[in-house]
């Protein structure tokens, strides 16, 4: 028969463990209160923990308050000075150029501006793309967030969001075989623009060298649908060069648009390094020249855009403007090139606002109808659109007045001329 002693030991084991834990809890101390044993183990109190904060005063607190600062405004030379900074760990520091203050813009928020949120929702609902988003335009908050629905503008990008060319300044996605065209896009685009109630719209597109016509017929159909739904809406088309096929340029030019835009992007000497190898400066000039030949000098406005800060010289810019005037380009815009990612071309120089103003005046002196020039100006800039809209409506009014005058003169002539028997 087994002894009962082991069974008693097993029954008493939980009681012993409970008593041991209770005595340990009575002797527990706070973790933040050092005990004499801790000092004995560590010797002295020890060194303080390392920290990244510097015990050094940068400036007084009042200097950070806008109402308490008595600093004098900077002179233009000091305000436009390019500032640099040292970044990186010790021994591996490198110098970077800080973005100038005149190129900094507030981040747009749909919550703060209802027009911005509405346009974004409409675009997503109709599966439309904009160059404002794809090219990371710094003016998106200003253009989309107008004070009223009529003031807000957006540049619609047709034929998808993937381009067949790889220009070294552009952040739009590239592929040799983009997705096929959406057959409903012309109707959806026309419906969206009619819903917004705009007075002026810009249409652009990616390059589609994979298509036989480069997408010219898709472009023309979209413009025709827009004019059918809203004949008073002024349409600007910012197109590619269609591989130099001038017949495709003619199709778009005769589709009913009001402004034909095609960007030369930079001076001729830098074109092979900035644009895709399939795009040339002379080819772009032929596109702009052919539009005038097809429609006539006064029947349509042609427009182009040039980026500054890529390493161009003053003489190269003069020559570019002269070449554009030779083919009767009406509108030119100047803007600062801004590097989208580290994979794109570096910015060679940040051009100051004063220099942009100088080139604006020079362009007007050469005979351009209008010139928008500024660090944040892009080819489809809303201020330029407002001016062009006024010019187009003035021309339309003058044409209507002249035709009415001719009809009245013809009627008067018929009344005064005796009828022949």
C-alpha cells in the first residue's frame, strides 16, 4: 500500500507557492526609486543618456512670433539668394540646395476648399485623368480651388495616364504598350465639362506612338462632343507632335477647337537631352506652323511653353523666341523647371521672379499676343486662360459685328438698286 506522505506534499505545494509570492510582493519597491543595492552595483550614478537635443539657444522665443518680430524686410538680392544646407552623418555630409521661397506653395486640401474636392470626386467618378495630378503641377490648389465653379479649372489628360515616350523632365508613367483607349472617354469628358459649367477648358494627352494615328481621331472626337454639348465652351488642345504626321495635326486643328497648343519645352540645343529622341525642335515648329496654314492666322490661336533652369543661355532663348514668331505663334509661357524625382534631370539654375518678368516683357516686344511668365507658370495656367478667353470672345464679337454690317450693307444696296426688267 502506497504511503500517504507524498500525496500530502502534493496537496501542500500550491499553498507554499502562494505564501512565497505574497512575501515577495510585500518587499517590492518602486522602479523609479533607486535602492542602495543599485548604487553598489553601478558604482556612481552613471553618465546621462545620450540625446540628439543640443543644449544651445538658436534664437529667443519672441523671434518666432509674427507680431513681435521687428526684423526689416529683405532686399531683393538677399531674398533671391540661393541657400544651401549640410545634410548627412558626420564624415559623409553633402551640400544640398534648398528650394527657394518663391517656389513654395501650400498643400491643397479637399476639406478646406469644396471646389477642389468636387472636381477630384467628379474625375474619379468618370475615370478621367488630369495632367495636374500626373505631372505633379504646383498650381493644382490654385486652379482647382477657384472661388467659384466658373473660376476653377482643370486640364484633362486624354488617352490614359501612360505615355509611350520618356522625356527626362516629365513624371508621367511610360510604357511601350499602354492600355487600349477607352471608347467612352470622349462622352465622359464632355459630360464632366458640361457638369462643371466652365467657360474655358484645356485638353491634353499622353503621346501614343503605338496607335496608327497617334490618337488624333480620339482627340478630335472628344472636342466635337464637347462642342455639341456646350458650343459656347472655349477649348484649348495641348497635343503632341503625332510623330511629325501633319495630316493628323490637321484632323485636330479642324475639330472645332479654339486654341492649339504644342510645347517646344526648351531651346533647340538642349532638346536632345531634355525630350524624347523622337521629338525634335524643328518638328515642333512644323506642327505649330501647319496649324496656321490650315486654319488661317486670325482663325485660331497657337501657343507654346518653355521651361527655364535647364542650362539654356540668353542667346539661345532669344533665338527660340525669334523662331516661334517666324511661324506666327501667338502665346508663349515661361516657367521654372522643377525636378519631379531623383531619376529626372537636375535643376541647373533657379530663375528669379525678376528675370521671369524680364523675359515676359521681351516676348511682348517681339510681337507675341500674350506671355505668362513666372516661376510657377505652366503651359495651361489659369491666368493665361482668362486672357485668351477674353481675346477669343472679343474676336468672335468683332466677327459677328462685321458679318452683321455686311448683311446690312447688302440689304441697303438691294433696296437702292433699281430692279431690271
